[in-house]
């Protein structure tokens, strides 16, 4: 069962690359697998998700598929500068949301426009690793992140406020640290990686069809117009990834990934949206744009096998706990179960082409705005696809 480094790295590359459809706004899974490849290595990939999320609103109107297809690229380069020092640069889009409610009769449209959501983030992670021996690797580095959003809330579910918020692109910094242990001869590799939370203070523009009159709210004695410019605070969550693989027989290995994301108590609280909710229901809590009540736990386990010098493949199963239920109307699912298949063709030892597909059974969820349940979304699913190119130099 002895495996050389090239062989073990080829099998490592069979790990499923299809996108995650995870709790909260989590998308990419924030893997650093490329940085743990032996020698000098570069890769580029693209992932596509095609979800179907349907349900019924509070008054039993049908809500057709509101989840938009989306794609996101990723890229990485790792250089073994010396026997003990490695450098890396990773790009991904870790968090996001895409939703569009149709104009059919429901609580999520005003008949002219439907509720629409676009949230986008970009991450650039720089890493430096120290390998005191062949077996150990300690690494850390800064993370640069941007976030932006454009959200339009329409219909009875939001009090017919005609509410919009545009969050201008804003950048902030975080950090990453971790360690890995490997025994290349048996393809054993395990890694633990921590990513910090990243605090954003972005410029935002809120608008609404409703004007808050003078004297209606004590903290706004002069009332407000339909537009508000302010700073919006949002913190993307801290997380921990645990990755493991080991050879179990000639040409075969097993792998696993466990991920924790701190979504508990995550909330985005635009002030105008909160004021509008108090006007409509003075005894109610202020409405948040996005909030989650539980941490996310997810796991993927699978097996990879090399068929010959050119072809290898993998199969996996996955689970995601979700981030609490009820959930925001911007993404009304709670976790999933999944199965995935991946294949890799290596024309030569130093480069490969990889493709994968994954099917998700999405968890049923109750959609809520403020403290009011406004819809039930059940029996939904998604398909994920991925393509990646890798090169060793």
C-alpha cells in the first residue's frame, strides 16, 4: 500500500470540487487543499449551482422556484520556496445569496416587482507555511475580503413597504491559521484550519415607499424621508475546517471534511428596515434583514480510487445541519443531505482536468420576517457541477 508523493497528490485531487449549498450564506467551504499539495502547484476552477426552492406562503399561495442559479470561480497557487518554507495565494467567493421571487400572486411580490436578493463576497488569502519536518506543516496568513449587496423586499410579507437596500462594496481584513500532519508513503494527511471573523462597516443606501412621520418614533422627532444613507455593520463568521485522508488499500483512499461556522447570533440590522417594522407593529421586535439562530455543522465523507495512470475518481456523501429554523426569506432552506461523484483525467503526471457533480436534498424550512412566519418551503433540491484544472511546476 506504499504510495509515492505524485500518486497521493493525484488521489487528493479527486476530492469533490462541486460547490457547497450550505447553511446561512456559506458557499465555497473555504478549502485550503491547494496549499497543502506537494511541490509547486496551481489550479483554477469554476462551480455552478442549480437549486430549486418552492413552497407556499402564509395564505397558501404557491411560491414557484425563487432560488437563482449561480456560479463562482476559484483559483490558487502554491510555491515551495525552500524545503521548509511554502507560500500560497488563494481566491474564492465564500459567502453569497441569489434569489428572485416571481410575479405570481404571493406575499413576496407587489404584482409589479418580486423580492430580489444579490449578496456577493470575494476572498483573497495569502499563506506562509513552515515545514520543520516532512510530516508537519504550520501555516498562517492575512485574509482580504470584500462584500456588497443589493436587496429589494416586495409584498405583504414585508408590510408592503417597498424597501430597498444597496450595500456598497467594502473591504476588510481577517486572518487564518492552522497546521497539517502527513505521512506521504500511505497518503495520510490531516489538517485543522481556523479562519477569523471579519468585521465590515459598509456604506449603505436604504429607501422605502413609506415615510415615517414626525413624532411617530421618539428617536426620530423630525420623521424621516424615504431615503437613508448610513454605515451598516456586518461580520462574516469565524470557522474551523478539519480535513482528513488516508490510504486504505492499493490505489484507494478514504477522505473526510468537517466544517463548523459560527452563524449563531449572526444578524444584519439596517436601521430603516427596523423603524418600518416598528411602525407597522409597535409591540413587535425590530426586523433584521438577515439573522440566524444556530451554528452550522457540515461533514463530507467519501472514497477515492486510481483506476490507471490517467484516470481516477471519487464518490462522497454529505450532510449540513443548517443554521436554525425558521429562516430568512432570502434563502428558505435548512441544511441538506448530498451525494457526489468526481472524476479526474491526468494526461501527464504534472497536470490534470477534473469534473464533478453533486445532488442535494434540501431541508424543509419555515420562512420568517421579523417574528412572523410567512411561508413553508418543502421537498426541494439542487444540482451542483464543477470543473477544475491543476498544474504542477
